C-alpha cells in the first residue's frame, strides 16, 4: 500500500512515436530529424561535400510508402540539409511477385546493395555522430576529372574537400569517398532471403563512390551482397561491386576521341567484408572496404593501374542501463603507394579517426548523443590533427 501511494503519475509521450497511417493503411508517412552541433572542422575531416559537415548539420527526412495491393508499393523520401534545397533521396517501386516468399524487386532510386553501414546511415541507427571514413571521407578521386600524372596527384593529397585537376572538368570540386552514404543509386535491385542466407543484387547507373540519377558513361555497375545469420546475434556479410567510374567527358579529355563504349574500361571495383555480434548489453561491429580505380595514363610518371584504397573500422556499444549506452569506433583509411619524380608516397594522405560517445533516450524515439573525435591525417597541406566534440538530438517517427 505504501508503494502504491508513493507511485508517480504516469505520463504519455508528447511527441508522435509511430508512423502516420492514412487511407486505411494504404499510405504510411514517417520522418527523421537530426540536429548536430559541433565546432568548425579545420581539416575538413567530417565534410561530405564543399559546404556540409556531419558535425554541423540539421537534416530533415520525410518518407512515404503507398501500397497498391499486395504486390506493389511505391516508396519515396525527401531530404533537406541545413535548409538547403529539398532533394529526392529515394524513389522506387517495390514488387513482390509472391506474398508468401521473402523475395522482392525494386526499381528506381534504390537502397544501397553494397556494405553493412549503408543500411545504418540514419542518425537513429548510428550509435555515434561521425560516419566511418569509408562512407564519408572525401578522397582526391573525382569522376569528372583526373590528374595528368603521379606528381600532380601527390600535390593534391589531403585536399579532397575542394581541388582541381589538369584533365577533365576545369572547375574545382570535391572528391568522392570509397562508398557514398549520402546518395542512392538508380537502377534495378533484387533481394531474397531463405533461412539463414540473404542475398541482394543490383544493376545501377553509377558506382558505389559516385551514385547517379543519369548515367555519365556507357556502362552499368553490377553489385551484390550476401549475409549469413547462423546463430542469434551473429551477422556475417560480404559485398562486391564493379562498374565504369570515369565520366565520358573526362575519359575523352584523357584519351582523345575514344570510341563509344571504350570508357567502360575506366572502372571502380569495390569489395567489403563485415561482421556483427550482439549479446546481452553489448554490440560489436567490424567492417573493411577496399576499392580499386582504373584510370587512363596521360603523362609520365603515369598513374598506376589500379589506384587502391583500404578502410577498416571497428565499433562497439554497451548499454549501461535501459536508455543509456556508451560507444566507440576506431577507423583507418589508407592508400596505395605511387612513385613520383622525386618521392614515393601513398596517393592520398592516410587518415585515422577515434571517436567515443554516449547516447541517452529522452523517450523511445528522442535520442540525445554526445561524442568526441580525434582525427589525424598523415600528409597534405591542411591541418593534420583535429579534436572535436559534438552533440546531436535525433527524433524519428
């Protein structure tokens, strides 16, 4: 009786906590809002293009699913960052030929096929505020321009946020990451699950580092991923993707008047392996991503064939109590060595990042995250070391 008298008054959640369903369940609306506050990034470690940083961003996502019977669903998502223009992030039709089988075909701007983190890019799914380097850090690789030789490539080390090359597009622009987490590709995707095995395959217009709405060369990327779930809490995955990377205009600027279809030789080949294990209060994830780019030789010392990069990350999360957790991630992004006229160096400056943080659920779908990053770049002309705290508030329904 004493415990009953001392009990507090129960209160409902003020913010909406479920997707909005209308038209008898045929239309479902959802949303995701994340507001991140952090200092200026002097080394552009967290930038996703020339003007957007993941630790200084207000991102608003609105998604919708429209069911047209048991076999067809239209899905779309609009996104705005820092109140810039609203962009279509996703727009595709999902076709389920058999309602009793876990098999579907998706056509349009489809979800990523490659990699594990690509499925956890929403702020509510990321235990920390920063992104793994493979999915966010801008290298000095561009699809619309390329270095004339190794010496020019080495002069641009660490300048992936904004730079220009001698061959191709003359305007300064940003480089691409190994795998883009901020754009979805356009094409056809097939997904199926049977028992402990899940498989996905796609044919799309761009590549994993440069997703496109419209093709800029004469080829298509083919990508695939398999996942195994042999026991509860364990997920092992492998991914592979290959497609023409260099745009037609840049390929012609490098190789003269190439014949139609010859630009398909300048490809990106990416592979990935990942492992996840969760039990009780802890979760551990490991992922490695490798990428090779083949580019034309213009002048000596010529660019090697291919230019390679390798990223490795490991992260962990531990729940201290319901609604409260701590997390950490270690990241390293390295590049293959090239031989210039005067020196031999990695073709871009290697980067290492350590991030630690914590998260607290103010309510089921309102999450406050705090983190602290230590970034280090070995080479280049920009700041080589940067330590940055950040705070993020995430709401979704």
